[in-house]
C-alpha cells in the first residue's frame, strides 16, 4: 500500500493529480497513478498549454481537424475534450467504487470568462452537455462574477469545481452559493457534487514578499506560515457551514458537502519542506490536488496524521500577527485572484498563438 492510499483510508483525504497529458493516457501512466492511490484529476489552461505545446502527441488529431476546416479555437476545445473524456474513463472505476464521492476529472471554462457571469454559466452548461459523464467537474472561477453561475449550475444538478479561491470570505460566499443552489434543486441531490479549490502556496509567495518588505523580526517570524493558517481557517469555516439545521435538511435529501480542495500545494520556496502544503492540511472530507513531483515526494516521505484542524487558535494567531505587522491579508488575496485570472488568460492566449503557428507549419 502507498502513502497515497493510506492518506485516504486513514485520514479521509483524497489525493488527486494536478495534470493531464495525452501520452500518459495512452501509455498507461495515468492508470498507474490511479493504481498508486490517486482518486481524481484536475486540469487548467496552463496545464493544457504545456501539454499541447510541449510535444507532438496532439498533432495527428489537430491536423485532421484543420483539414476539416475547424478553427484553431474550436480545435483547441476538441483536443481538450478528447483528453478529458479519456481521463474520465480511467477514473470511472474510482467514481463507481466510491459511490460518486471521488473519481472526478475537471475541465475549466475559458479563463476569458472569469468576469462574465452569463458567459460562464453558458460555457459550463455547454461542457456538461457535451461531455455528459457523471464524474465530470466543470471548473468555474470563484470570482464575484462566478458566484451566480455556481449557484445556477448546482440548481440545475451540474457538478462543479470552484477554482481560484484565496480568501476565507470569498470561500464562505462560494459555500453559500452551493447551498443555495442545492435548496433550489428539486432533483436527487445525491447526484450533485462540488469541490472548492482553495489555493495555498501562492499565498505564502505573496505574503512572504510583503513580510520581507516590512523587515522586522516579528514579520520574519511569520514567513512560511500564512498560507497554511489561511487554509486551516478556511477548513474551520467549512466545518461551521456544513452543520446545523439548514445543512441537515439538505443532507437528509442526500446532499454531499462541498469538500475543500487544497490547490497550488507544490512548494515554491526551496527552503521550505517539499510536502509543507500537504502534511499540514490533512483531514477528513478534503482533497489535495498535487503535481506528480509533490505526489512522489509525499508518497516517499510525507507525514500521515490529521493536522488541518489540530489548532485553529494557532492559525488565527498567525493571521492576527500578519495584521499586527501591517500586512493586509485581504489585499494579498485580492491581488492573487487578479493575478490568477490574468495568468490563466495568458496561458490560454499563448496556447492559441502556438496552435496558430503550428497550424501554419502543418499547412
């Protein structure tokens, strides 16, 4: 048994893989990850930009699409949807064996829609109708504009992965959108699922930079602690939200909790432990999606113990300390949301540019 398997069996946390590559689907590597204990797969525009631009695995299908007169943009979606469908098939046994708790594969709406409520809802609806598999998550950015789209999809019975969450306040709004969507759904709530992707390491990257600028010993002592504390307080909010009469009424109808998914959990600072953002956020009803290197690092040397709710008071103390040295966490998370939207949009634009250049070469 691997630590990845033990993570789920002993602690109730599902390890997911944050990568999709066509060659991995074709050569059995993706199934190998599942055999090692991976219980879901996430993707984003940056992942597909690297996968499609980084080799020739997509050239045959891309060439055929161009010969049919398909545009570069439509070809991109054809390539991505094919990978998602094939990955869904690999993960389907996990979905079935877990009674719909795991085995999900995520595809993201165009990042250009992050500030467009109606466009996001229409795109999410289209992807669900196009792929039509029970273990599909459509990723919707957790921006203010994304909240009504999230609620609408849940009300329609369409499962979603809410992405680009950095602040606990926004996370609370996302959970409210999920619950309100369930309350508006007259169907079988057991068939609706959602995760909320709460980004971790990027918070330390931004907060550490600001702490360095403060330059005091008190500020230096907080470096490398803010991201974990922020995520732990988010888990505290999760426990508060999915309890009490309002939630119990929905649970009686078969509703599932919207699990927090820890994203951006590879360590960006080489001086921090490789599995910092895994070891410190372990607990039931959670997901941690990791790139392959972090999965390997955890599998060979990670810590298997419940940590995410071990000391909420200490987590709050870190965030209070951040405020006391003059760093505004709300500004940190707002900056990260804007940067995240811009980064995914740039990856999307870069990919379309590289596909256009490749189309010219193939022509």
